[in-house]
């Protein structure tokens, strides 16, 4: 939005207004002592207009461009002053005052405040001195430079307003991103919650109906116990309780293996670590014929991210233990 507003303003200040002053100077060429210094000054002004309005990534202007415009403005002043008549107010034969004024305003708007003030200050000294040399009154001399100084001051203030707008826009955009992320997270949580409730109803409702009707059998009791353990895995196991892990854990429990899956981390596991942990845990669950298996995601900051331990009394020599670190380094025992 800032760029959309400031670009037309830059073009108006840096092209339209200086061009209008050049036309006024051409109309008043009959009032000057020599034409060629003024024509050269107009050419310098045209070049300065192009440099001052040259597009950039944002509203800012390169320092070398600002230096060129300032140097061009001072040279314009010296050239035009050299051709002005003495003892009479030059009127619009002094077209360069308005053109330099608008060029310095453009430099200020494009964030080169120091260059704009330096250029307009030196111009004010040169032009006032030139007015005195051409036998104008001090009031007339001041009138030639006060308006340009005032316009640069105004452009400085406008630049400050633009800067505050930039800060506010960035703050609003950052807040909008935070709000959008929060809403997306809440929406994803709501969808996941509803999906979980739907799945819970699908799996638990038939068993609960049999219990309510007192039509439960031994096989149903086993299914209830396995479902209870699976739901506990989803709550306590969190990140580790992927769909594949849950299926393997259910199958292992059906074979008599005690399985405990816990997530004490509090934050999500890195994707690569979770993939490796799931692969290791599924492999252990699928091989187990008895005993117990414990998988745990440890709090962030621990040397190990996930530990998996498996033991079977009937096979004491095949005890299994692995640590998975965030560097994906595996420590077996």
C-alpha cells in the first residue's frame, strides 16, 4: 500500500513539477542575459529528474543517485544565476528554484533525508548570495529560498509519516500471520478432535452396546481390553502413537505382550526422528512373542529423543534397548 501511494507521488514531484518549471523557464528566456547556460541547466535538470525517479525495489534511493541530483541542483543554480539580469526581480526566469525544490523533495521522500537537506541548504546559501549580487532586496532574496526550504521540511515530515506507516503495516502483517496461524491450528485441532470422536464412536459403540445389553462374550472382553489399551496409547503416546504403531501394538498385546507407549516430550518430534522411532518400534512389536515393550519420547533437551526397551523372560539373552537421538544416531545395548 505504501509503495502504491508513494510511487505516483515520487513521479509527480520528480517529473511533473520540475518539467512544469522548465516550461516556465523556456517561456521566460527573453528575460535572461544568455540563453546557453540556462539551456545546459535545463538538460542537467532533465537528467536529474530521470535519476531522482529511477525505480528501485522500494521507495528508497541509492546514495549515488542522491549525490548526482544534489550536485546537479547546485550546478543548475550556478548556471542560471550567471545569466540572470541585475537590479530586477527575475520572476520565472529563475525557474530553477522551483525545479530544485521539487528535486530535493523527491530525494527526501525517497529516504535520503540528509542529502536533501544538504542540497537545499547549499542551494539556499548560493541562491541568496546570488540574489544579493544581482542587487535584489534581502526580502526578495529570502523569498527565493524560503519556499524550497519549507517544502523540504514538509517532505521530511511526510517521509516520517510513511516510515510510521511502514512500521504499522509490518506490525499488522505480523499480527495477521500470527492470528492466521492460530486460527489454522485451532481449526486443525477441531477437525482432529471430531475425527477422533467419530473413530471412537465407530470402534467403541458396538462394544458398549453389547455391554449395555449384557450380551458380552469372552472375545468381546478381549476386544474391550485391547481397545482400552489402544485409546490409552493415543492419549499417553501422542506423537509415537502413529496408526501403524497402534496396529502393531494391538497385535502384540493380542499375543500376550505388555506394551507401554509414552510421550513425555511436550513438543513434536522432528519428522526424521519420528520416522526412525516408528520403524524401530514397529520392528520390535512385530517380532515380540511375550514379555514387555516400553517406548518413551523423552523431554526436549535430553541427549536421547526416544528410547525403546524390550524384554522377554523366556528369552533373557535377547534383551533389546535402543536410544534414538535427534542427530539420528542410534545407541544399542
